[in-house]
C-alpha cells in the first residue's frame, strides 16, 4: 500500500515540503501547490494512514472545526529514500537501454542479407555465420550453435 501512495501525484512533494519546513498547516501546504483542496485532503489522509505523516489539531485555531498541523514521521523520511532509489534505477535502466540501442546500431540486422521482416514491419532477424566447422544461427537474443 505504501508504494501505491508514494506513486500518487504530490505525495513526494508533500513529504519533501514537510521534511524541509517541519510542521505545517493545511493552508500552508495548499499554498505551495496548484492543487484542489479535496485532492490535498485525500492525499494527506492517505499519507497519514500509512504513517508517513502525522496530524494533530492546531491548538491556536479559532475556527469551529479546528485546523490540523501536519508533520513528516521517521517512516516518511525513510520512504523518501525510495525516490532516490527510483532515480538510481531509472539511470541504470536508461544506461542499459542506451547500451542496448547502441549495440543494435552496431549490429544492425537490416544490413544482413539473411534478415527477414514480418508483415507488422517489426524486425525478426536471423543471422547466419560460418565459423570454421560451426554454423551459428542467432535468432533474436538466442545463439544456437550447429555442428556439421
């Protein structure tokens, strides 16, 4: 459930805001975002339900329904590390994709006479190499060695 809440819009920003500024009221938080009050209220409730933030009644509130003050919890601070990990993972995956795409350009199957295209125009490539007495067939990502 925590990952679902952390993946919601504004969760990260609210946690960072509370970590940076400490205890804040609803209106203070609202003034930092272009967000509807009901969405902010729902998000704060979900964050509190997951123990990522706490809320308490504002003792200085003079309203009929007292306002609340929100604070990030230790669990919320730890949860912020998930966003750092997400960025590291994205960078890693981007690097792998970049390397993979570069290898495709280098070993472009469309330049191979034995390449075939299916009728959806996606590449299905079979490469045949004669290496000494072995024939190697490369089909997509599988190498199949055939001995004569």
